[in-house]
C-alpha cells in the first residue's frame, strides 16, 4: 500500500511538474528533486515515528490528490464570510494566487509583496537566501513533500523600520475536488519592523492542503501571525510554520484549529539572545476530527522568554493531540519559559493525547510546564442551573467561556468577532 | 559564579564505598549465548521442563528483536556474546544453615552492612534478607519464621522447584516474554532473584528485602523478582544493590513483577547504588530494568519508591497497571545523576478500572556532566470512569554542564478522568545558598540540606532504615557537586 502511494506521488510528479512554478530556476529544481527523493524513500510519516505517534495519516493514501490547472467557480458566500474588512487581502484559490479577489490598495511601495510564482518568474534570486533555510526537508516528509510540490505562495519582505498600518490577510480557499494545494510562504521582517498577518484556510470537498511558512525576524522585529484553520470537514491539512528570531525579536502566534478531517500544525521557533515568543492556541474537534498540534521552542541563546498556552476541546469521537517541546541549549542561561495545555473532554468517545516536554542543558533557567485534562465542573453547571439555565445551555456557556479566553487574546476586532461567531456555531445546539 | 562551580565540582567526586571485589572460587560459564547455554543453565539450576521451554521461547523471540534506542541515553553498543550468563560461588552440596555459607561471602555482606545473621539483629528491627550474589541466592534469613505466618520468601530458583504451580500461574503474567528486548533476554537467562507469596489476609510480619551484589567480572546479572499479594494481604519489600569498581561496563537486566489481588497492598522500595563509573565516566553498571505491577484486584494498592543514585546508565520505569476498580498506584522517585551518569527513568500508570487513582512524584537531580530524564506515561482507558492522576516532576540542576529533561505522555479517553501534570526545572539559587551559609553552614552542607529538602516528599515514603541510608547516599553522591 505504502509503496504504491510513494510511487504515485513520485511517478505522477513528472506528469504534473509542468504546472509547478519556477521551472527554469536551476537551484530550485535541484532542491525540488532532492526533496522528492527524500519523500520517495519513506513516504508520509507513520505512527512509528515519535513525532507522529498519535497521528495516522494513512487515510490520505486512499485519495489521489493532484494539482488543479483550472479551478471551479468560487463560492462567493465563503469569501464574504472569511474576507475581513480593513486589511490587505490576498486570496489563493486551490493553492494559486488570485489577483481578482485580492486587494492591496495603499500598501507602502517599499514593502515587497508578491506571490511566489511571480517572484520565481521574474527575480528568483531574491528567494534563494530564504527558501528551505528555516526548515530542512529532513524535518519530516510533509516538509519534503511541500518543497517538491509547492506551486505558489507569498513572498513578503518588510524593510527595516517599517510598521504596517493594517494587517495582511492571506486567505487560502480550496474548492476543486481532490485538489492538491501546496503553498510555500516566505515572511521576512527587517530590523525594527512590525506587522500582523492573518492566515485563513477554508474550502469545500475533500482535498489535501499543505502549507509551509518560513519566517525570518531581524533584530527587534515584531511579528504576529494568526492562523484560522477552518478547512472543509473532509479535508486534510498540514501547516508548518518555522520561525527564526534574531536578538530581541518578538513573535506572537495565535492558532485556531476548527476545521478539517485531519489537521496537523507544526510550529517551530528558534530564539536568539533575548528574543521573545508567545504561542497561543485553541483546538476544537467534533465528530471524527483529528487535530494535532506540535510546537517546539528552541532557546539557543541567553535571556530568551517563551510563553505557550494551548487549550483543547474535544467532543463526539474527536481526537486531539498536543506536543509542546521546549529545548534550552547549553548557552541559553537565564531562559524563562512557561507552557500550559488545558483540555476539556466533552464526550465518552473523545480522546486527547498530550506530551509536554522540557529538554534542558543550562542550569540557570526558569522552566515550567503544566497539563490538565478534565471535564466541565459539576459545581459550575449546578450554579448556572440554580439560576434557571437549562443544563445544555449551561454546558455551552461554560465551554464557550473556556474557549473564549483564547479568542480574547486576539487584538484585531474584526478577527475576534469572526472567531467568536465560529466558536458559537461549533457549540452543540 | 565560576568559583561556585569549582566548589560544586570539588564537592562531587566522592568515592564509591562498595567498590571492593570478593576473591572466591566460582563456577562461571564461558562467555556467549545460544540455546545450548540456556539448556545448560536450566540444567545447572535443576529446573522442571516447563521452565526450559519458557526460556527457549523467550530466547527465540529475543533473537528477533532489536536493541531499543528511543531513550534519551547514549549507550555504547553491548556485545551480548561477550558476557557470561552464569557465575556462582562454588559451594558445598546443600546449605542447611547460615553456618555453612562461605565465610568469605558472610564477610562480604558484613562489609556491605547487610545483616545475614538472624541472632545479631537488633530486636524490633527484624528484616528478612535474601542475598543474591552474582547469579545465585546465597542465603535467605528468617525463612522459618515467615513460613509460620504462611509467607513464602525464597530464591526464585527454589520456588520454581517447590511451588511450580504458583510460578506457572504468575511468572510473566505481568511482563510477558515478548514485552521488550531486555525482558525477553531476562526471561531467557535469568538465574535467580526473590520470590514472595503472601497468603490471603496476612500482613507480612516483617520487612522483606533482597540485596543484589555483582562480584564477578564479564558477567551480567539477570535477576527476576516475583511478588504475589493474595487477597487482603500486605507486604513491604526493600531492594538494595552494589557492585565492584571496574573499568568495563557490566549489564544488569532485571525484571520485577508484582501482583496485587483484591484489597491487598504492596510497597516496594529500592535504593539503587550500583557502581556509577568513575569521574570520567569509565565503567559502571548498565541498569536496564523492567518493573511492573498489576493491581489486579479491586481496592488493591501498589506503591513504588525508588532512590536511584548509582549505575552508569539507569533505564527503568516501575509501572502500575490499575486493572481493579478503586485500585491505587503510587510512584515516588529520587534520581540523582553525577559525573557522566545518565538516567532515563519514570513510570507508567495505566488506568483500566473505575475510580482508579495514581500519584507520581518525581525528583531529578543532575550534577556534573550528567543527563537526567523523567519519562512517564499516564493512560486513561475508556472504561476508567473517574480516574484521577496527579503528577509532579521537579528537576534540580547543579552546575552548568548537566541536563535535565522531562518527557511526559498523557493519553486520556475518558471524560470523567481528571489528570494533572506539573513540571519545573530550576537550580539551587544563590539566595538559598547564601541564606544557609550566612547561618554558619558550609556550602556543602547547605547544598546537601537543600537537596534533602527537595527530596523530602519521596524520602518520607521510605521505610525508616532506608530513609536514613538514602539521605546518607545522597550526600555521598553529591559530594563535590555542590553549587
């Protein structure tokens, strides 16, 4: 079975390669072929790999996903719901940039802001210092897969001292059945620059969406990324974000995983001296959803600060997986790191597997983690009931309150409103 | 800062007192392992046929397995054909009493401070001891007195001959021969160990203990311990160990199985002080142990307490399978690593029955260039309604060249379960040290005091005599490491 699949993606590669961007760029072709070889050797990750112990991706093998040349018509309703006002919007349909739906009016000319296919066609040398530099193909085979297959994406280069006045929204919309949407995004934030990004994933039908973000923060840059994963309920989603932070850079990540049949998010942050990161997230699974989040924070140099707070809600037969790994290198004295993961199980068939990890090689550090798994508190439910609220509503109120704490951390009002609405819609009626 | 580190380093490098070798005439198998060696072993031990079959089955399975490498450990490859699988002191035909034990051996245990002389023990602190020397049990005290109470306490090799039914029923019923690489190897070649059976409703009249001693070189020690607590019984069992100081690494791969039936309680305490290797990480014991308890009956309880200060590499996870409703599992651990020692240790709590609860308190102390890892699993299965777990893992770093790691796994399939996990890592703060020194304590005493305080929650679970020993041991192991 496995050999069949590996050969499907290896064999059909030459057939589809013409569709992929950057055909004439030699260094990219070499990179893609190396990636394809890495992937072909073992295929998608299996449960035998420690990092994939709880996430079985064999279901992907039942499909034959492929890149789409001409996309189906777009559901305008979806766009309307998810495109947020008062920001620059970029829309990717089936993994390809759609100028028609994007709007970038008023963006400072100094900010380089292009889709990847365009940059590869015009100035590919601009990408060379960044592509595959924040993450290597050896990370795991989804990354190698992405490198071999990516078609488009975004190249954002914010020059030093620039502060973007509005957030940038990148909306990934996948509509064609059995579509293989593969995108690669490069975010570069110059010294003292500041920006906010919102990644939104929505779609219809069954498809595979893999996204790899490579993020480079120069000294004292400040970047916030929000991820709203609200893929179709039959979709498979893999999203990896790999961040390199120079000294004093600050990075905030807000991760909301609501959609997809099987979703996996990887988030890796490398911190140099006195860099700070804060990773917050909420995963909410219903029906047979499987939502997996893997984070790794590498404190490489002294005085780094990291904060991580993830909450999970699992209902019906859903399964949540969380791994948070904090590595403090030998030199990273005075590291201050704190991680929490709280999980709420709402049904007898739901499951959560959580793996917080501390790996510490320096002695003068302050590191802690905590995990809880439990259900709604009887006393709180009783309190609400005693005030005349029926039990179902009481449970919803408490579940919403549990989740809303993560929404409240978001500072963009329109996004906050969208998240709260999504959340309310997801609660059982 | 740097001066403090030097002080710490000076404080560590303490010598290992149990590192002497006993000169004895021994029977030793030539090195190597194949089916013939196992047949010969079974024959030497005069075992019934079923044991040979059991061993061969385990050996055949072991041959299909690979040496595991998932732990956070750096292990030199082990050549299993370069080890002798049997070494025993030559002895007279049958030992009638302690008087017939080789005086050299008695002297050895005297030197180690292990009481093998029933009369000479202080009134009130009677402890029955099974002394295992390399591959065989050389003496077991208070056997008679225990038998009067109905308690069976004897070397497992004797139990195989005398109580084959119990062995057939319980051996490998918790840790199967296929369980893992070292358990399979152990099942194939184990030579001795202790066997305990506490009958229904009996509270064992004294503490039971086994002292393991490795003496011969180029041998491995493979011991097997089996403890069965029948309905409503209670037993407290202690385990200690030591080995001579040698430059090569020696393998110790033991299996311990505990079975707690309805309403029974087993308390299992270990003070592990195998030779840890020298200051440069040369030599020392590889301590690869599988310990597991099955709380088979309702309301049963198993409590593991361990103080791990020895061994070059420690790799063990004393676990509880909480099968019975309302059963309780506890794990209290202090693991101290110094110099080049490595430890990857923790526990597994598998909640199967309803209202089961477990507590994990783990204290890891890492000094010198050591690496200390807590690895634990808390698994709540679907039917384990109202399961409860509380886990606390604290790590203390002494010096800036060591590492402390925490790898918990939490898997919950039951919404009424309540699982909590907390972990912290820190160092002894300059403030704490200064405070103690300012009150007239030396830096070393201050560190020892702080470390003892850090470990107090675990020490209070140890039987009294052990607690004293453990504290002293901690002091010795930390000597030169204070910071």
